[in-house]
């Protein structure tokens, strides 16, 4: 069980480094990306720590005595619809195009853009470079990881994260545009 304490600018995790020495205490401190947005006077439950290869992520559940307002002004009571109901729309997911809507609107495939092609080419070259470095540093049946090899792997990881983020952003923007009806042929 990890004890998590959250302050205005960051949080501490007690069970990671139990030592009271100053240099060990810094291992506990995690700086929050969104300062002063998490309630300080609350009970935190179920802390989870995740590492995606580049960044550490901390997620916690919050229990408070006071009633919190829903995010972004959402209300849970029934209210009148702002938009009139319209006919449904059919979506065909494809390979050549990301999607084709029933009104003949085509959503472009993000993988065919210049930025993605350039990043994929850079990733291919870097993967070959990492593979060659592994083969060069082979000692018998084991591989010796050098600092340059570790740097190249981190660079490769950053490119993979960047590609995944660009694709995810494209899907989010597309689905939002379909829902709002902003796509035009």
C-alpha cells in the first residue's frame, strides 16, 4: 500500500523511500503538472503509478466531505435538449481513408501526411541504428548496453510517443467534428 500526500505544488509517496535523509526524501517528491487544481483537504484513495517509458504518471481517487461541482458545467438533472434530433449517420472505417460517412464525406488518413511519413522514416533509420549497435556490442551470447545505445533507445521511444500522440489527437478531433456535424464534403 502506498501512502500518498498531496500539497499545492506536488505530492509525496511515503513507501518509495522511507529514509529521512535529505537526498532520499527527494525521491518521494512528485511535481504536479496542474498546480492548485487538486483539493488539498481530501482523502486520497487507490494511488496508482504508471511509467510509459518516458514519463511517470500518478493517478489517485479523491474523497471529500464537501460536494464538488461537476467538471465543465455538466448537470446530472434532465434538461431540455439544445439541439433537435436529426437522422443518424453511418460511418464506414477503412484502410485507404480513415472513415467514409453516409453523406459521402471522406475523412483523410493521418498516416499519409507529410509529418507522419517523415517521422516514420526517422523511426526506421533509428531502429536500424539501434539494431546495429546491439550487434556491435554483442559479447558472446549477451548484449552490452552502452550509454549511446540507451540514448538512441530513448530517442526512438520519444518518436514512438510522438507518433501515437499525433494519431490519437487526429482521432479525437475527427470524432468531435463528426459529433458536432462540422465535417463537410
